[in-house]
């Protein structure tokens, strides 16, 4: 029988409150892809107000401005990730990748061992 540890990765503040994880990450990546908070929310099956609140929460708790927003106008407005937002997302991806690689290593080690006495 093979076994596998399962984990979820998120970032907490110093009060132990979850302030960033897979959901906000996926929303930000979708905004980067679509160029619009509204379009990203729609594609993820989320209301605009919920998506806006998720981003606002992250910005407040992490002290990072994630989005530059352009309202209306000829181009119809849109949202782009800030330099700080891109940098944070890249660091989050690195943490996820390195954690995943380490977990794979541990899984292989666990499955090589025999725990029968």
C-alpha cells in the first residue's frame, strides 16, 4: 500500500489569520490573464463584489497593493497587477513549488520504508 501526505498551503498574519492562499492566488492569476477584475470574477463563478473584497482583504492584511485599476473610459477600464503584486505571486509560486517538491521527496521516503515489525 502506498501512502501520501496531503497538505494545503496558505499564508497567515501574526495573529494566525489566513490572509492569502490558493483562492486569492487563482483570482489574481485570472485577473492577469483577463486584464479585468470583473471578467476574472465571472470566469471563476464569483460575483464582482466578492472578488473585489478578496483582493481588498489581501491588500489590507499584507500591506501590498495588488492591482492598478482603470475605471471606464474609451478602453472600458480594467485591472493590471502591480509590480509588488507580481513579485508576491512569484514568491508564493516558489513556496508552493518548493513545498510540493519536498512533500514528493518525503512521500517517496515514506513509501520505501516498511513499518511492519
